[in-house]
C-alpha cells in the first residue's frame, strides 16, 4: 500500500467515525436521553441537546 492509499483509507475511517458520532447524538436528541462523554479530561453525563 502506498502512502497515498493509507492517507485515503485513514480519511475514510475518520469520516465514518464522525458520521457515527453525529448519528448517535441525533438519535439521543430524538429519544430525549443523555450521553456519557469525556470533556476536558472529565467524564460527564450530558443531555444530548447540550452537545
């Protein structure tokens, strides 16, 4: 695999992770639940509407 192939694959992986995160937050907002996140080095439970 060339360096270019590796960069492209990494970009697709990163894009997929961002999409999954966005969908998770949207689903949590729709269902009115909170999510546990790490923010500023601290684990916090936040309502999805605050994300």
